């Protein structure tokens, strides 16, 4: 198939538009996801990098402020590795406890940094909503650079902010680790004059960590995230560091990475810091055991609230829910209901909540409608967190359920094609679209008014001129031969997902 955008058919352009491909440049980035096709740093990112270098020249103390989830931990590791490799210096790092300090910058953590004599805090995967905390650390005589990827609010901290939703240095939906990777890329180029290919060959752990953060944080595998995903996986396989060698030896690397998300307290950091193969294997075994335990607990908690879900409730209050599995429970609820949901729980004296929704629904806009009931909130449109004022649980539930129930699921397909367009060239194009993932599922095409035929044990679609053999069929033949067919094409196979009967 011709890879010049202007020669693609209308149906293929519609397919690619849903993958954010709208011109030749975005097509090349999508089909040829290499480091060469990364976006260049913008003025904000360059200024942040120069600011850091100035602090280093003055021998100031720097601290990387992370977050407790895998995206936050991999982001922190990317930054600490960057300073060690690029400048041969060790920087401090701090991973706050979400249960005690909440999300983002906290006064207690800032006080600890101040006592250590820290001059500059660089946040990763957090900080965009830490307005008061930024003012507090400035009063303490410290400076801050915020690197984050979460949604923006009307008011932002008075700080240097590196966030792709605010700046133009990278893809809008980078993970926190993706933002840290872009920061490292700019730093290596500006300080050492090395291209991404050059420095990643010397330090494959940074792209590998960015790949893992991208995978676990479930950001869209599109644009630069495709590059980080594909090139980062290659770097993981190249790294000789024990944690990465251990993962690359697994038959299914993507599946093997999942248990790493169970180490929110210390284990994830310890795994990536393992110095021997045995140490990596032993820590991974603990992570895997903990992941199974958390999954079991999440299933149990989900089962206990199933009746409420079956009654149509989309906001659930479970005061004794462990915050460590709250996100997992919220995800299970969303998958079960196929609708946007909130779950509320207690942490010490605080009331907190998690939200999860299918693609296409903005949970943050719902929270914005009830912000008078909230102490704080943030995150992403499809996955967010919040803290609720005490005594406002019922009012929150009443007001938000009305908004959540406005969600209408869509029976989607990627585009309409003529039967004659389902060719080997199309299959080859779809093969180049892999790896499939969030926002880039195997494509589904609608083909109208075709005959659905069975010959022996084989099934076909035809229109009198073209006859297409189906690899798989998920529904039995209709009572009429004429159908609108919905085909999924993946790995060269053509599967009839469903059909609509056309009365003759």
C-alpha cells in the first residue's frame, strides 16, 4: 500500500484519523515509530533544562519528587539515572506515601526536603495541581520545576511547568515516564550533544523505564507513545541490568510487567534497583505474590458491592476500602457496568475517591461541576482521584450520579469500506499499526449490503463482483443473506464480529 497520505482512500483516512493521523508527518510517525520521529523540544522544555544545568553548575542540591505508582516510580528512576549518567552526580529522591500525604507535593515532604538543604525540587508525574504547596516551598527558599502529564485546571502553580497538555514539546497524552524521558532526551542533547539513538544505546534503561511507565499507565499507544513503546521495548531487551534482563527473558514481556504495579510501597523501586539476577528474581516473586493478593482482594471487594451496581448505582461508598486497591476496584466496576463510576472510601480522617470511565467520557468535567464539595481533585478524563469534604458523601452521590448516567455507549467501528478495499495491502497496513493497545485497537470496518454465504465449513462475503473469505465468525449466519457486516482485521485474519440483517 502506498504510504503517501494523499493517495489513501477516504475509508483508510477515516481509520487513521481515529489514531490521530491526519497528514504525512503524523502518518510517518505512526507507521515508522523510531526515535528519529520524536518531536523536538520546545522553548519551555529547553528553559527547564537550562535551569537545571544552572543549579548543577552552582552545586545546588536537587531532589526528584515522585509518586507511589509505577508511572511515578519509573519517572523518578529515569530522572535519577539521567543525573548519574549525564552529570555523574547523585540526586536525592522522595516518594510520598499517598495514604498519609495524598497526591502531589505535600507540606510534610517539603519540610523534610528543607531540612536536607534541598535547593531545587523537580516533580515527576505530579505537581500540576499543587498550587499552595508551591507557594509554601518558595517561602522555604526552594525552587521547583514541575514535570507532569495530568489534566490542567483553571489556575496553575507559579512555577516552571513541563506538561504536554500545556506545552508543545511532546505528545499530549504522554505518561509521566514519557515526560521524564523527553526531559532526559533534551538534557542529553543540550548538555552532551547526543542524539536519542546515541544516548539510548549507552543508557537503554531510560527508554526501557519509559516503556514500562507508558504500558502500566494505560495512556494511548499513539504518536510518541508508540515510539516510546516500541523503541523502549527494544532497549529493555538490550539492557544488561538484572531487572531488565529478567523481564526480557520472559516469554510474554508485556504480561510479565503487570505484577510490577503491586509494589507501590517499596518493592517496585527495589526491583529496579536489584544488582543481581537472583535479587531481581526474588523481589519479582514477592511482587507477583502481592499482585495476586491484591487482585484477590479487589475481586472480593467488587463482589461485596455487586448488588448496588445491579440496582443501577454508579457512585459507591465503601468506607473501609483499602486505598491501595481502590483504583483496581474502580476499574472492575467500570468494566462490569460499562459506564463511568466513582468509588468513595475513608483514609484515616479523610474521605477520598477514585473515578474510572470508558473512553469518550470526561470524569474531570463531572468533578468540576461539584468542586464546591471537594477539597482537591485531578488526574485524567478517564481515571481520576479526589478528596471530598466530610459529610458531603450523600450530596456528592446525588449530584454526580445524574451526570454519570448521561453517558451513552456507542457501537463503534473505525470506518466504512467497500468489499473490494479489503486487500493484502490493507492487511499489511494494519500489521504496521501494531502493537495494538489503548486507543489503537484492532480496526473494525463496516461493509454494507453484502451477501453472507456459507460453503461447506467456510464463510464468505460477496457483492457480485468481489468475494471475501472470512477467517473467523463470531455470530451464526443470519436468516437473510443480505447483511451489513462488521469485520475485525488483525494479524492477517478477517473475523466477522457481528452483522445487521437487511430485510429483502
